[in-house]
């Protein structure tokens, strides 16, 4: 536990974690469990609303290591797979995680993030981290000789100060350190914006598949449909920022208009009621020049946010926290190995993220859509893709060669489409009629 130094209000700790979402709470619990004095500071009070309710099967071993699986099961809606719905195909495509390469990773959960995040935060406290809520960190200075001094402001105007040997930025989309150190870069390869809301009485899939996430393609992007255990369903429209800028007037009315352009979803919502006003976000895809430096790391959304089409957010955040915990312990206990530990941290986090982003950058392409709508399993490629969608992004995963085969098929199909267009447009190559 952190202790106040004599004669001052400055608290001394090994690690200061800024942000109490899944990444921050996870790394705080892991570090405290390994004997480090940890202070976690969050600007909000939990439970609090957050979007991003869908988890991946590879989250489950992380819950076991943290000791929270039973608590998550109590608040979660079982999720056994993914339904893809395309306006260009007559039938939906249902993919089940249990058909993937790793048969043990066959389910996960949909969760209300207010409940889920609170479980993780309480677990951090139970493991020995000192948690301070309702405090916004606004000052941070790295000191010569190592460590940092930070200051925060409480909701009542009071101030707090900390002296830490190491700092973990888990501030999510606030990107505290990335902004402060000018590391943040807009992701120009995949710009996205979203409008979302929650509905009651939405039509769900039958039986065991009730909790599955549905992904609807429509003319301007894609839409998520996430059933929650309390009977509400989270629905979000994801599209280029230019589409959102077309909006004139009320956000909720525009949200309804976009849903109406997707007849398959509109049918599922015909008897549903929107529980409150819709919420819009601007362009939210970004990355950072680096994820670490002398005495600090950035984990979860504090370093990168990518399109949520495959529900990667919480999993990648928690995975980065597990990898980051090892790096922090090395930096504190073996300073001579710190530089190598941070390089390994960045390499492992980035490689896992990049295995998802290849698919995410191409999710609206006809070739990818056709592959998901008519899945096959030659050479166990289908099993490999399902395991990737479940969260299998480890560098030593046995699915790597099959994912390379999938990419080769994608590029071949894309080339055939482009060649067909060339034949259709060329007066020399076009077929005679």
C-alpha cells in the first residue's frame, strides 16, 4: 500500500495508475498482487456508463488469472458466436466460437460495462491497490534520476499529490500522456465515427444464440447489435465521419434514419423502444508514436483505439495490462533490463493489435464480406479465422500459417474483382455481345 511521506501530503508509491477502466484495474491488481505499492486514480465514480459491451472468449483465461470469472458470469449474457448479416446475401451467416481452432475457447459474455468495470476495480482494491475515485490527474512531471511527481484535483476542489517510481497511463480515450507528450496520431487508414443507443424489446436470435452479437452491413458502414442480460440491447451505427457530418438536426432522429436504411435491423427493432437519446462520437481511430518511455507505459485505449467491429477493445486493453505488468515489474526490480522489457512490451502489444487491424481495415470490402458470408474450412482456415475472432493473437499461435492462407485468398479474390472491372471497362478486353 502507498504511504504518505513524513511531513508532507505527497503520497509515495511504486506505481501510479491513471484510469480505472479494464486496463487500469487489471494492471493495478496484477502489480499489487506481486507486492508493489499501487495507487490507482480515476476521474469518475464506479459504477459508471461506458460503451463497448462485448467480450471475447480469450478474455476468459484472463478472468481466471484475476479471480473474477464467477463475478463476470453473474452479470454477463453468454455469447457463443457472431451473426453476420449482409444486404447482398439472402441468408445471415452464423459463426460459432466452438468451431474455431481452439475448441476450449467457445464462449464469452456481453456485459454492461458499468457492472463489469466495477468488478475489475473492486478486484484491484481487494488485491491491495489503493483506489482514489473522483480525482482528475492534471499534473505530471518526470524527474531527473527517475520517477515522477503527479498532482490531481478532487471533485470538491481539494488536491492530491503523488511521488511514483513508475507511471501507467490507462486513461482510455482521454489519452492523457499521449496528448501531453504529443504522441497521438490520427489513424488515416481507417477513420470511423459512431452513433449508438440502447433498446428494450428488440428481437433477438433464438435459444442458445440469443446472446450472440450481430453485425449488419449496410450501405454506409456496419451496425452492432449486442444483447445484454437485463433485456436491453446495445445498437451502434459505425460509418465514416463524413456521414455523421451529413446530419441536420437531432442526433436521435439521424440515428433512427440510419437504422431505417438497414431493413434487416429495422425488422429486429420494429417493436423495440429506444431507452434514451442516442449518443454520437466523432472520428475515434488513433494511435501513438510509441507506447512507453523512461518510467511510463501506455496501455489499452490510452495508446490506440481501433474500430470495434470484432469487439476487440476490452480484450486488447486487458491483454496489454498483463503484458505491461511484466514490463513494469522488470523496470522496478531490474533497472538494467528496463529498456529491453519496454521494447518487448511494445512489440507484443502491437503485434496482437495488428493481427486484428488487417481485418478491420478491410471489413467493408466486398471480398471480406463474401468470405464471412460463405465461410469454408479448407486446410482448417475457417477454424483459424474463428480463433482469431475469439482473440487468438499470440505471436506463437498455431493459427498463423492459416491466417496467411486466408489473406492470400482475400488478395486473390480482390485481384479477380479488379480484373473483372478492367475487362468490363476496356473496349479491347470487354467481352463481345
